[in-house]
């Protein structure tokens, strides 16, 4: 649903291109025999042959189909947070994927504060602030689009970009952004996330719990900050989305874990692993193996703890992960 972004389609309008006021020798030679043939066929005003019509004075009238649907809105959207708003509720209300919200607002912190302003793209894509060294070519490579798309959508004619300039970069939702290596970040489910263990069952959900092994969080005595996926020891784990490995190894009650900051800026944590197969700094493509299921850290039995974070704050991965 992107009803706030696009106008409804209007009917196709027919206009006539009239070629008149020229003698036969002025006309393109390819048009002369066709005009003569049309004139021979015409027995009255407005006679028609094929896709053209002939007026009373020999004028050639050719109808052209002109689409009149409105162009996509190019204006950046600023959304003011209201009481009770969450990223998920804003995403549902405006039809903007949650990942596009986090992507367009780097450094976002939860919970959202009433009155704060979020930048949202008017079309599928991302809002960015130009940094020193950015160029149309570098941005095109990063987001997997053409330079002309970036320049044209933002009505920019000069090839140089000014640091601090805010741009909207349309990104095809069926393709998604690129990794720094230039390859497509999410080739398996562009714009969406995979389940890191396809077909696995969720055995513990996100939120407050009576399970005493879970630490306190957010004012609750016990709170589960992700979802647990049941799987046998040594089962391969794949990346839910493409991105960059920002942490790997042992970490508190997570045990052996891999942290990936995905191509939309969402942080994904895969915990209690037995082994990792990636290292910090690696560019990881969606569906790529990142390690194996284990039971390290604060864990009872082999399983995968999957946690998503925005600004260091856990958020429910259930609507996103597709498990």
C-alpha cells in the first residue's frame, strides 16, 4: 500500500497531430503516397483508414495515446511522531516498510519521542544526506540504481553533489540495494527477510516471559529480546538479509554470536551458535551461510536466538523474519 504516494490513474487522452499548410513536395516522401491513398479512400469529411483520419482539406490526423496518470510524487515526506506511535504502526498506517523507515533515519533510537520528525521517501527507496566524497556514481553503485535516476528524480543538473544535501533515491523494491561489493544484497527475497533456518519452529516469542532464565529488561523481571528457533545442533544458519558483519564471537549471555547490520540499517543478531563462518567486515549476501546452531551462552538446548535491533533497542522480529 502506497496510497499516499501515487495519484490514481486517469483515462488515456487522444490528441490529434495535424500536418497541414505544406505542399506535397514539402511532405516527407514516405507520407506522399499514403496521403494520396487516403484522399482516394475518403468519400466525405472525417473519413478514416487504419489508425489515421483524413480531414476535408486533405489534413492528415493521427491519434496518439498519451498516458495522463500523474507522475510519482518527488517531495520528501516529513512525519511527526504522535503519542502511541511505533515504527510498526507508522509502517502500517503509511504503507512504508519498516526497513525503509530505519534506512532513511540512521541513528534512530527507540522508543520514538512525541514530536520528533522522521524522513520518509515518497516512493520505494531511501532518504539520504549527501556526505563529503559522495558522487552520483558512488551513490548509484551503493543503492543499485542509475546515476540518471538519482539526478533526474531530485531535479539535479550539476554532476557535483553538495555535502548536506538531502536526496530521495528510488530503489526498485523487486531488486533492493547493493552491498559495498556491488552485488545485490537481497537476491532471494528483495526488500524482505528470509527465515535464517527455513522451516524452523518458533519456540519462544519476543516480549515479557515467565521463563526465569531470561534477564530483566524494560522494567520486566524477565524479558525475551528476540525469538528462539528450534533446530538441531550443527544446523546451518543463513543471513536473513544482506549486509555487513559488525560483530562476531563470544558476547555475554548470547554466547557465540554474529551481528549483521543489514543493507537497510537494521541490526540482526544470531546467538547461541556453535561456530561462525564469517568475520567482522565481511559483506554478506542474503541466504549466505554465517554459522551453525549451538547452545552456547545462556542457553538450554540447541536453538537459534534471533534478535533485531534499532538504535541498540530490541524490536520484535516476528513481522519481518518470516519464520
